[in-house]
């Protein structure tokens, strides 16, 4: 469900909304004629209106005066979708508009036409959004065009996705301790710098995941520098600027660089250099929402991680506050406590990376975040 790509700066033409003048346009509700007589003269009108026996049956069952239904078929024939639409809107109390004398081939702005195979509606039709206006043709350009390219390339690669739950209780505590001191230095400390640093520390143990593969799939390059791309949501679409040499940077430096890139992304001033050269990517979709996301590789990179939304959920813990084992739960030695949890999903290029390696990497990353003091011993 998640798509992630690197994009080049420049050439990012925004959306241009183009109306299609040739489109016959009617508001959705113009599909109806006045219904003051609805239900009163159904028996009479069934004979007058051009339609099929199936439609007459629906009309009869639902007490509909067919003369009040706008027919969109040839010569004003009332089609099945016309009566289904009429019934849907009648159920929602949509007022009818004056009749339209000429038949309309296709009201393009009416989004609610029921498929021909739809069952006869009963008393409570499914609500459908009422949308009026005109269709819009939007050229795919700029950031979106690049997204098409990178996603098309990514879908050539067999992905492996591995998910894990991370307990953020300790990290939450650490962040709240560091946040104010960082703020005094004008540095915003979100969870991202901690997760980025933990990923870099774990990559030191798994250099085969900080890698790119050539298009012929004959060679993999294990990169010395951890150039970590961070997916960012902007008004023009997804961009993935890159934090350079994360393995050599402090938490404060990572937080500062992230802030610079985030500001530039929001202003649309990222340079091409800031968008290139990534060797590994992270995406915090959870800052927007969602508990899980399956990320798509930024080819030629071989791994990417997506984070879900932090949640407080009940979990069993033992007397030392650690996750309880099955035995401890069965022996009544565990209790249910609230835990701050986040899901991560890792996707890897399964042509060159196996699932066991991803799982081992994820275990190390998880350990750093669940016991953040352990990061200190491995910091340089
Ligand atoms: N769950 C819950 N809250 C989260 C969270 C999560 N996973 N991640 C961040 N938050 C919180 C932060 O802690 C912060 O709250 P406080 O101000 O109280 O600390 C708040 O949300 C805003 O964070 P932020 O978004 O400003 O900063 P960040 O460093 O966490 O994330 C960035 C930066 C750029 C990753 C993020 O803004 C963003 O753009 N995310 C979307 C990425 C995306 O679109 N991915 C999909 C790619 S595929 O199309």
C-alpha cells in the first residue's frame, strides 16, 4: 500500500486542472424529475414509460412512478441504473429537480450509477457520496511523474516484507528527557532521529542491507556511508531527501539535518543533491496515521522500513516489567499493563536479501529502541 520513491528536484509542475469542454455535464441530482406524484400513479405510469420488464418490476416493488424517473437510455428509456439511482437518492431525501426533456447519454458528474448487476435495493440503500461539478483531467507531471517511474521500476523487484512490534515505553521516557535540552539548542527531537540512528547502528552489523544492486542484478554494492532517505509528505507529493553519513553523526546532528530537509521539503526548495544518493530508506507514515504500511523499495536500494502510528495498548508484563512469557502468563505471574507500541514493516529486495537477515537486523533495531541506553555503548 505504501509507495516510496526518490525524486529529482525541478520540473515539478503542479497539478493543472483541465475541464473537458466536450463532456456533457449535469449535477448528480439532475438525474431526477419531480416526485410529487411518486407512489400515487405508479400503476398508470408503468405502461407509459419506455423501459424493460425488470425495471417495471423494481418500480412496482418500490412504489415508484416511472414517469418521475429520469431515463438515460435511447429515447429516454429508463434503465435499471436509473431507477436504482432514483431509489438511492429517494432513500436519502434528495430533492428532485425539474424534468429534462431531452435524453442524456451519460451524466458524467453522477458518480452513483449502480452496476447493471446490482440487486434490487431494499428500504435502506447504501449511502453514496453526492458529488457535483465537472470531471477533471490532470496531467501526471513533476513529482508524480517521477513517482510513476520509480514505482514501475520497484514493481519489477520481488519484495519480501517483515513486520514487528516495538515497545516505545523506554524511548518515550528518553525522548522526554532529551527534548527540552535539545529545544534549548533550537533542535526539535521527534522519534525519527532516534529511529534513524538505531537503524544506522543496526546497519553497522548488517552492511549487506545498506546496499544497492545494479539493473542486471549481477552486482551488489555495500555502501560505507549510511545515506538514509526519509520519505516526506509535501503538498506536491512524496519526496525522499537523504541524510548523509548518518553512521558518523550524533543524535543532535541527525535531528538538525532532518529539520533542515523537512523545512526545505515543505517549501519545495530541496535540491537535486539532497534527493540523490540514498542507500537505505525510512518512512514514518504513522505521523499521519495507520497502524501498518507495506513499503515499496526505492530501487536500486535493497531495504526500506515503514513505521505505523504509536498506540497505547494492553500487554502482559512480568514482575520485572519485561514482556511476559507464556509460562508466566499461565502461572499467573504476569499482569496486563498499558504499553506504547509502534509497528514497523521492513521490505527488502528478495532477489539479494533473505528473510532471516531482515529478521536479525530488525531484532537489533528493536533492541536499540526498546533499550535505548544500549545505543550509547555502540555510538562512536
Ligand atoms: N505515531 C504517532 N505520532 C508520531 C509518529 C508516529 N509514528 N511519528 C511522529 N509522531 C508525532 C511526533 O512525535 C510529533 O509530535 P510532538 O510534536 O508531540 O513530538 C508529531 O507527530 C509531528 O511529527 P513530525 O511529522 O513533525 O516529525 P517526524 O520527525 O516524526 O516526521 C516526517 C517527519 C518528515 C517523516 C513526517 O512529517 C512525514 O512527512 N511523514 C509522512 C511520510 C510519508 O508520507 N510516508 C509515506 C510514503 S509512501 O507514499
